[in-house]
C-alpha cells in the first residue's frame, strides 16, 4: 500500500517535468523560428549563405606559377580544403572544437557546461558558430541583450551552414576568413607572411603556431617580440590538445613542445616582396582595364575585393636574379660614388649653384606625397612648406637597411637625392613577353619608376638605329671604312641653324675605321658622317617603327649621338627587333586575367609588324657583336677583363667569361649623368640604365660614370645567373643568319688583346 501511494505522489512531479520540458522545447523552437525570420535583426539570405561576401585579394602570378604580390583591402586568397595539411586541420579541431565531427552546428554538451560553469571552463562556440559570427553577425554590439540575441543568431546560422556545406568546406571557410594580422587574412596569406610558404608546405609546429593565433591574433602573435612567449605557450597548448585527442603520441607531443618558436616573416605589403615597381605599373594597366570592362551584371570589377587572378609573363627566378644583380652592384657603386663626393662642397650635386640646388629640393617637395596629401586637406603652400622644416622621427633608406633617425622632411629629401638609381627590363624578342622588371632601388623611398615612367638621355645606345637606317637604305657593310677626322655638317643642311662639328669623347683622330670598329669604340665623328648620308628624318621614322615615342624627337643630326630622352622600356623593345629578324613585337606583361571562379576575362593578343628585313637586322646585330668583342662591352669576355685583384676580391665570379655571341651597346651621356647597357642573345634582350634622379647627381669623371661601369655589370651578373639556372631557357647559339646574305659582315680589322692599349676611358674596368 505505501509503495503504491509513493508512486501516486510522484505523478504530479513527472507531469510538471514533461510540461516544463515541452515548454522549453517549444520555446527553443520558437526562438529559432523567430530568429530565422529576422525578429532579432536581419538574417543573411540563402544566397549569402551560399556565396558569403568576403574581400578577396587580387593575386599577381608569375609565368612559373609563383605569387609575386597582391592588391587588397584585406590580404585574403582562398585555399581549398585539399590544400590544407592534415596536421593543420587536426590542430584546429583539437583546439577549437573537439566534437566538431559529432555535432550539427551546436555542441549541446559544451553549451550546458558553459551555462553551468558560467564559461569558467571554456566557451561553447563550435567552429560553425565562430564562422557564422565572423561572416554574418555584428561583433561590435555590446550589452547583455545584444550578446544574447547575437548568440541565438549564431546558432541559427551555424545550423544553416551545417546543412548547406560539408564539414570540410566549413573548415576551409573558417581558415580562409580569419584575420591573422600583419596584413594576413586567411590561412594562405598567413602561411606566406609568417613562414614564407604555401599552406600545404607547413610543418606541424608552424601549423600549431597559426592555430594558436585563433584565440587572439594579436596577443599570440609570433612576430611581436613582446608576445612571443604567449605564442610559444599557446602553440604548446595546441600540441597538448592534439595529444589529448589522439592526433599525437605523448613522445611526439613532448618533442614538439621542446622546439623553439621560429618564423620566416615575409610581409606582403605593396612596398615589400618581389617586383614592387612592376606591381605598381601593373596596377595602372589593371585600372585602365577595369574602366573599360564590366561584370555581367554591369558593375565594375574591384581590384582590391574581387579576388581576380592576373597571370603575368614575369619569371620569378629571372626577377630575383635581376633584383639580386641590382642590389649587389648598386650597393658597391654607391660606396664609390660617396667616396668621390667627400670633397664635393655641393654633394651630391655637381656643376650647379646653391640657388639651383634649392630649386631642385623645392621641386621635389612639391612632387612629394606628403605635399599632395596636405594640399588636398586644404593647407596653404606656406603652411605645408613649414611642416617640411620640422624635425620628426622617420626611417630613411640605406644599403645596410632602414635607419631610424630624426630629421626634417626637407633634409630627408636632400639625403635621398644622393643615391644613384636604376632601371632594368628583360624580354623575349620573339614574343614580347617581359621576364624581369626592376624600376628602382627601393620602392618605399623611391617611388619614381625607371623602366617605363622615367625617360633619360640615351647616349650612344641610339647609334645602332643610325647604323641600321644606313644599312637598310644604303645597303652599306659594317666593313665600310670612314675617316676618323673632325666632320662638319654645314648650317642649313638637315634644318641646322648653325654648323655642327661633333667631337669624340677622347682626342683620338686620324685613323681610318670600319663601321664595326667605329660603333665598338663609339666614334662620334663617323656616326655623324653616317647620319649625314641617311638624313635624320629616316632615323626618326625607323625609331617610331621600333616602338619609340618620337613626338619629342626633332629630326636634327645631333640625335645620332643619343640626345633624345627615352625609357628603358622603349630601348629594349627597339633592340629586340634586331634579335627577332627585323620583326617588332610589342612588349607585354599580362598573359590573362581570371575571376575568382577561374573564368578567363582577358587574354593577351600579340601585336607585331615587319620593320626591316632579316638581312638588315642581322647585319645590325653583327655590328653590335663587335661592341662586346672589341669595344666598351668587351669586359663581358674573360680575355678582355683587367686582371685587378680588388675587382676579384669584392665580388666573386668576375670576370664573366661569356663565350657565346652577345650583341650589345653601352651608352654614356654628357657629364656622365646616365650610364646604359643594352645586351641581347638570340632569345633575350635586357637593358639597364643607372644614374641619379637628377642629372646633376653624377660621377665627376667618365672613369666611373660610363655605361660600361655603371650599367654593364648588372647585365653581366643577371645573365650569369640565368645561364647557371638549368630550368631557364636561354640560348648560347649564334644569331640566325638569313638564307641570303649579300652584305659583308666579317671584317679584317679584328683587334688583338695585346694590340689594345688603355688610351681611352672606355678601357677602364671598374673595381667591382
């Protein structure tokens, strides 16, 4: 009896329990339904769940598949799940959501634990909830009610995500959305920035270091010195979690925890990494392309958010060799330049007054970003100029790394004027594909670009165009002889307003010389005789056909000596025509553009035209070969290099010892303001310019200021590296001779090394 009575008394309690339980269930369902219809704020529509809107970086990809850089507001480039190593995924699951594969978006056990212990034993957010939070909810709202409604929205979105995507897809999205700071959004950017690797190449300790950052990417950042211990401790906690979840043995855990924390910080900001000047030039191309093209829905593409992929012609190895050659040579050249300026009272300027120097500096101030920004903000010119005389903390460039200092912005401009700069471009003559592009010595401090933007006097590198015109028009041979005597073109001829009598760079007159020898030795008097025969206008016409902008080139005989201001871009493409049998191919650097889904939006179409015959091109090339065999370019040949102990000591690997056919020409302008070298082998043409940003920043003598000293060594180092790279296709063969050759190209004036005396400045080999 008593037992029955006891059971009877329990019935109301059981009934109340089930009523309460049913109420909770109905309440929970109601909350989810109300949240899903937007009662607690707008919910993302189905399309947004299917295609989450995230800012995707546009990626610049080299011809050999390497990432050269990115354009971004957020540096995010998605990566597929199958590109994530197992240990990276295991580290994430073990650390952030142990029961990830057992729940459907909400971890009931974790939620109850969080409620019971008020979060003291860990939160309850699943990976799906954390993804929902980052993708679709406002994390800036505060207050208990806002946090509660936000959490409910996260639950709803998490469940939707679990229905819409596989577990692996959610993990990939989670890795791709997270901001690791330091300009790295998403796992691919993080792997590249912190370790210089693609995600699939990460080792287990690197994966654990990145997963550790999910707790707080600032507090556990391995780059910051003050947070390195935090990062190490958190990384080791990741290892413990992996051990706890059977992803590691105890022995593996202990050995991994004993490893030091190491990173390979490789920032991807616009002023960092490879091909910085090229990327700035590419941005101009892309902005123009975007202005002329629209998406299918009629809106404009966004270079910083749409995740475009730009496939370029640059070869990442060739680009690196070019940058290495520039850095090595320019660092040494700058040392010598500074030595030469020790007793120069107007250093780094020469042959100018103090008033002229002030004009140069003031013009640089007005061209500076600082001046333009303050001007846009409405400041007066006087107020802006006053800010340039106030000392401030800043970093300035040096060849030994950035220097932290305090100086006025005006003094900073003056300081940076002392550095010699460089422009270098390399391209395939047969296709126009540009392989390397170096527009300066440091993009952060020297924004002015010296491949295409800058135009400088080209000196003797223009002479081959004069000779090519004569070969094409008059069918003359490189073996034709001319007297090396002073020659005057009289007033009135070719539009001259007065007599013109050019002189050689040395007082070397009287000898009869072939055209080949005259070009090899850059004899001005003979070049003047040749342009007198052709007339200057046909030379200008040929230059235009070779891709040179001739609008500012007046057809006077003086152009024969290289008075026009032209770019490295123009000169390399012009010379390439001779290597390509007389066919001009327009240089290009974008192969194709794809959207984030891989749809091709742009494909390059080659542009070419016949300019001169194969015979004319070949004869011109043979003339240029004479320069590298017997003229100012002969130091490329081991037999011609000066046996100088200092030369060999400073940089190993010299002399260059090239034995294959090389066609090229050095160039030196008035007062040694510009040094040039343009050199070609059958399948690659490369040009180098070196000089100060202002023409008055120059060497005081031609010994150091000539193109063979300033520019040629960069070409030599670059080509030596390319020839040593078995994967880079580069010919050592001779230039192809035309089937019929009616012009004599081999002459009987070959100079023997023992017969050549160092009687002119072009014979000096610089000591590095």
